[in-house]
C-alpha cells in the first residue's frame, strides 16, 4: 500500500498494521490518536514513513516486532503525550 498526505486516526486498534511480508509507504501522513500502536510492524512486514507525524497513540508510536520486520523513518515528527 502507498498513501500520500493521509490521516490515520481514532481507530480502535493500530493506526497502520503490516505483517507477513506486507508493507506500506506513507508519505507526509499523520498517524495519531489510535487505540493501539501508531505503526505496528510484525512478521517481516515493512513500513516506510517519509515526512509526516506520529502522535498521541495509546500504545507505542512505532512498534517493530520480529527479526525480519523493518521500519524506515525519514524526516518525520514523533511525539507521545501521556
């Protein structure tokens, strides 16, 4: 999946979830106020975030789980408010 200038917010679970070799490229997207992690990458998933912002998610801003999972972040803002 590729998304440009999108907002992923107020979901019950994770804002963006990639697993089992799936992937996403997010360009200038905002991932905020989700019920789980902002970005959750598992089982070899791959996510690239270029620009954009991750903020205010209930769990982690970014969680990569498993040895083959990969997250690349370039020029993005990350803030977690408690």
